[in-house]
C-alpha cells in the first residue's frame, strides 16, 4: 500500500509530528509512506526523518520563498474551516496545492492529522483511496462552530480515529448521523534508546508545553508541600511555552528556586525521563498522554490527574502509577509522597510500568492501523465499481412510500443469472437489505420495509460476478416524499425512506432512513427580530396531554436547559413563541448551541423537534432563517461600564440564529461577533 499522511508541518516540534513519524516509520517496513507537509517554515525538521519516508512540502514560507509572493497566498482559504485554530495560516494557495497534490496521487490511504486537514482529505483525497481522519485533541477541546462543521466532513470519511476510547464515545454520541466509523487507536511510543531508570535518584520529572491546560501551577503548589517534608527531592519541568515567566515567579515566591527547575525543551527526552525516580502530570485534560507513556517506557511510575481521557486508559491505578483528582494540589502531593516514601512500591510500579507500556509499542499500534486499512480497503472496493460494473439507476418515490429503482443501462453482457439490488447501512455492514431485479432492470423496495435509521448505500450484485457495483444516481424523483406525513398512522412509529444523490460520494445513489417511535415534526418557523415562533405536531406513539412545553437544552451541558410554556393546537399540535434574548442572556461560551425539544406530557421525556417528513434530505442550507444581532450581555462593575461609555467604546455584539442541524433537527446558536 501507499500511505499518505497530510500534516500541518513536519518541520516543527509537537506531539502530532512525533506520533505521526512514529507510525510512519513503522509502516515504512512494509509500505510506501509519504509525509505531505502543507507548510515548510525551516530548512530541516526538528526530528530526524527516516530516509525511507518521502517528504513532500507544499507551500514554502521560508524567508525569500516565491510562494510568499503568489497572489493566492494572501487570500483566505476556502476549504480549510474558518473555526480551526490554524485558519489564519492557511490560504487559497494551500487549498490549491493540497488539491493538486491529491489530484495526481496514487495513494491507497490518505490520513488527515488535524481538523482542518481532515476537511481537506474529505474534499481532495482520491475516490479510490481509504480516507481517514485523526483526532489528536478531543471533541470537547474544539469550538462548537468547528465541531458543527466537522460533522459534515466526517460524513465523507471512511473512518475517524481518536487516541482514546472515551473521546471516541463522545464523538459517536454527538455526530448527527452514524455514517462514519469512529474508533480509537492509541498513539505509539518507541522503546527508549537508553536503559530504564534505576529509581535511585531523588528527582521528580514532568514534561510538556508550559501552557495553562498543563496546570503546572498546581504542580508547583503540590511540590511545595513535598519539599517541606522531603527537602532532598527536586522537581524538573521540561518544556517551553507562554507560562514560563508566571511559573517562575510562583516558584520564586514560594522559595523553591533550589528545588524546582524549569529545564527548557529537550529532544530526545528519554535520557531525561531515565534520570527521574517519579514522573508527574497535572493536566486539566489530555487527549492521550504521550509524556505518561514515555515515562513508563523509561521505567518511571507516574502520578497523574484523572482527566479526560487518556491517563485513565494508560495508567492502571495502583499497579503502574497513581491517578488523583484534577486541580487538587493536596492530592498530587499525597500521590508523590506515597511513591517517594515507599521505595519498594516505587520499584514494583516502575517494573509494571515498563511491562504495561509495551502495548503502545509502534509495532503493536501499527498492526491495529493495518487491520483497519484492510477492512476499509474492502469497503472502498465497493465504492469504486469493478470493470464492467458501473450501474446507473433512476429512483422514484411513490406516494405510498415505496421506492422503484430502475437501471438505465442493460446489465453487463454475458451475465444471464440473477441480479439483486443490495442496500447496506453505513457503519453497520451487517445491516443488509436485498431485492430482486426483474428482466426490465427494475427493483421495488416496499413501503412497509423496515430500514433502521441511518444512511444506506445502494449496490447492484450479480450472480457469477465478483464484488458489487455501487449505483450512481440517474434521475431521482422524490415527489412522492411530499406526502410522507400523510402516511403516518396515529399511535404507531414514524418511518421515512428518502433517496438522494450524494455528490460528495461521486454522485452515488443513497438512501436516508428515519425510524422513530415518537417524533415532533416542525412546521414553518417565523423570525421577527428576537422573537421566534413556530408550530408543529406530535407523531408516533406519544400524544399531547396538558400544556406542551418547549425545552431548550444547551449542547454539551447535561441538565442545562430553558423551559418555556406553549399552546396546544388541536389534538396533537403545539405552538411556541419566545424571545431569543433568553438563551442569549445565558451565554457561557463564544459559541453556544441550544437544541429544541418538546415535552408533551407533564414529567415526560422531551422529544427533539425536527423536520423530517418531506423530500429534502438536508435542510441546513435551503431552509434558512434570518439571524438577529443584539448587544452582548456582560457582567461588569459600574466603573468599568461608565469608563467604556465615556471613551465611546462599542458594546460587543452577538448573533442569534435558528437553523436546522445536519440531522434536520431544530437548533439555535449564540455566537460572538
């Protein structure tokens, strides 16, 4: 296989670069591997590059480079997401260079290594390649605006890989459509080139970027307690970053300048880990925890905060390290003193750490990736028709909800045996529906057919022929879907099966299925300044009893909701009218998202409100509503408010916007302008 990693830059220092190179070098034993570095800002990489790796820089931003004079370099990127942290470093030139590289690529696998590059893989990777996105941070680390945009790009990928199972589970729960396989494969850490620590030193070691999320201030406070009891022990912190000066000031204020040393950045770091007897991590969150594994591989047990998500999946608490609460300096100190005061425990944990960390060896991790490549390659083979197997079909939705799929070209010559239309649910290959194709090249999917909710692929399978041919959409006549609401029988669940052409999948014929026991179908939404008004009706097995309530739930914060009274309309209808100033006044981040629910019975579980039962698969772009701009509510003292008014400083503003999500559910966002 030829495997292509698309990375921001391979010429710097960082965890993503290090883990990408670890994986690439192991894969290079059996595959052709290239590293596509979007930017090149220096002559040589900070890491030694394996000569077996092909490094392809796309845009040279070194001083004097002609790329800096290219007119496209000064124009903002169109494909790279605006909400991505690195957006200002990207341009139309980077978009074009990425597109051009993969237009001529023969890669079998393309891997994007950060959110913006995952979007580029979704857009530009060859149709014949396995398309994989990697998450080196966490779902909750990204802005809500970026997450919302990323869901659409993930829909095009073959797999999305996180570095912890905890984060993978969050992505699975939050993705509007289960169309992409989400799984976790940990980062790899090579066996160190130095012997493991003998545990005899009196040194505690920490390493990582000097930033707020690492909470080194908590570590310094904790070590002040340790030093008071064990003054012969010292703490070394390796790394650089913007928290260096405040951290040094705190060390000095506590009189720890002889006990705590800021060592700066070291590469390689393994010889420094091996000097330690105990390692420590006090992060607020860790997607994985490379430094934890590095220390363990060097025979150093780790005291770590039990933060989301990596440490608890790496450290076996009480076996090869200790987990302590996040932000608790006393707990960190107790953990350190436990290992400092018990040499036998420290040495037994060190031995267990070396043994346990072997599961992160590049050879072990690479086998997981290779198994994934093989599984996905089989799925891609279905996506790309075999020679002579490129069926095109028209699809019509009847008023009763049945679908008629008709091949518009004859079956391949020489095959006179049976042919079948085969539908498989994305992400669930065991979910299969199969229908005979008659002599006229037509297959009927009955209206009563049970399709679990999700996105379904459509193939033609021929007896006597190897593989399946993915069906390309011809004419898709969806007019029968306009009567979907009429087909719902009171007291039963809601079903809707809608065919469409997916341009992101080379014009493939796809089916979107909805199947819900209870559903709240929205009608027109009216926006009058800050006032939002809409009606809808309950469908399925739930009925309205009493006065309906609108429940706005803040996404990502369980239990954080606004409840507003509504009006019952007829037997099963509801009407709501509220001011968007209410969620605006409750803003907690630069981009809050509120999901719409209706509670149709006192004490009942709220039901998501959406618009499903018609002929439009994705309503986000075409069912758009006006947005409202209003002043941002800020808590500030009277003196500051008066000062701003005297100086004529404008009051910050926010935008409030009602919209349909990718899954066609109603939501409202509050965004800083």
